[in-house]
C-alpha cells in the first residue's frame, strides 16, 4: 500500500464499534479493532461472528432458530439515536419482523440510563435468548424468555454487567458443554487494549473458578490486541481469535485457554499464536474448531497490495500452522481486484465456506479440505451477488439440507435492509428476499 496507518479505535468510538460493516472504504473491523488504511476514508464497520463446528452453542450478530426465524442483535439503522440494547426477530420467508415477538418484533432494554449497544446474540437450547455488548464501557448481557420478556432468573432482572477496568465491549459469545456462558472482546486503558474474557454461570453470576473472579485479560507482547470470535471445544478449552499489533503491523491473533481460564501452554507460544500474512494489515473475525481438533480462523489480509482479500489460516491442535492446508497453512482469495472481507466461516459436508463482502456485493467462497477452492461451487469456487445497493455483506450463514442460506445487510441511500439469499449446494441462486 502506498499510504498506511493503523489506528485502534473500536474501543474509543462506540458507534463504529457496534455498527454493521463491510470495510469497503479502506477500513477493516476485527471485532471492534478498526484499522485505518487510508487517512481520508470514512469508516464502514461490520459485526464479526463466531461459529463452532463441534455443535456447541455459539452466537453472532444474527442466529437462526429451528422454526425458520432469525434473531438480530442491535439496531440495523446506522443513524439510529437509540442507545439501548435491541433484539429483533424476523421471519426468514419474508425477512419481515415477527410481530408476535416482543413489541411488534422488537425488544428494547436499558441498563442504567446510559449508552447501551448490543453486538451479539445467542439462543440457548431451551429457547431463551442472550444478547451481549456494552453498557457504559462495561461488558453487558441480557437474557430473554422465548417471547421476549426478561428472564428474571438471570442476574438482576435479566441483566448482568462486568467491569474489566477499562473501556470494555463484548464481540463474541458461546455456551460451553457445562452450560456456562463465555464472552470475549476487548478491554482498553489509555492507548492500549487486550483480549478480554468473562465466564458466567447459567444464572448470570460470575464463575469464580475462571481466571480472577471470572475475568481474564491477555496481551500479545504489549501491542494492542482485541478478540473478535471464540469457540469452545468438547473438553471445555476456549479458542479466541482476533487481531494484534506485532512491532510494525497487525496479524491474526489466536489464544487458547484451559477451562480454568489459564493460557494453554500446549498451544503455540505460552498459549498464544500470531500469524502474519502480509507484513501489513491482517486480522481474524471468525474462528471454528474442526471435529479433528484443528482450528480455522478467517478474516482479511492486505497481502496483495492495494486491496483486502479473504484470508484463512488453519492450525494443528498444538497451534502450529497446518502445512497440508493451502500455502503452508494459509489461504488468500481475491474477488476480481476488490476489497474482500470475511465475516463468517462454516464447515458443511467436509468443505469450508467463507462469507462476507466483496466491494458492493455479497461474497461466498467454498474450499476443499486442503484449502483449494472447490471449483464445483459457483464460478471456480466463488459466488458474488449484487442487489443493486452501494454495500452488501453477509454476516450469518446456515446449511439447510442441500441449500446454503446467507443473511446480510444491503445498504443504500435509504439505509440498511436485511437480505436473505438461498443458494443451491453448487452455488446457484435460488431466491432472494425481500
């Protein structure tokens, strides 16, 4: 790149940290870590998401339920003046609000009269819904009953908060095999930020058997870092991925923790791994654990120069790069010389799918187990969909039999609208709503 400057601002600018994104104007958001590449560009921001192929419950900006409905965290209007948690439920056949839920399809929750922003949502097996994000610079969670009412058995009146001592925001949530709730994001003090995790018991009380009073923070050698995604394996180990600054540039950053919150010394260097694609700007926005214990992180790299590209890294269980995957463990995919960003990764039928945005389009790529593009999918392994707006990006992905469902935002001058697109298993568009 001819002109570059990295700025970590997600912890300092609340609105950008929780708005929807596509990084098409030269910005990348890795969770709430935002890298400014060109000085004169206005930020477009995105939600990260997490998925876990082991079948454990994980959360994202939006999650599907078993009845063909989708829950969305946060306000889809980037210019909204609402500063409360918002949870919405939509019908997937029409992408219209489900008016039987909450107040005409929406629920608003205020914490203490301050600024509250929801970033991720998760649905428990019993139908209860947890929304997490930030309230007055602290981690914040709300749990709702299936009809949208507050779950009084969770925390105080359905709400809990955790202060990690700085400006804190949740960007990922998962529920472990023991039913405990793990959230991850970042915590900053002054000009420095770190990975931050908190684990709660099922009733919302802090799990004192995890870290210090339920809290853990991790830095990567003193540089700025922030977590964007997490996954929990069947043994209760927690894998967290995001971005970290390493001397001159940002890299993929991944850490693994034991069930008590200590770093797993059997993973990488003291429990941490940094992966550089480009000596410039790289960062992970999603992570999953394969059934064989290998870990895949997906995000972006500026490795080929002017444009951002899809980036995937696969690690062995010990944190070393899996040399059987792509180019010594790394895969970079370009969509016709445009800015391309991964929001979501998924394993389906033994293949790996990455989804996000490319320039102004929905973008999906499917890979074989060895990291090569699956040429039976779309156009040589890639699919783009243009809805005619100025920005489109996928943030939720679901396999449904022989179909793939992609949910995202389409933004034009009138604001954001939800778009749900259904593709066949070979990447042919079946339908788009609305």
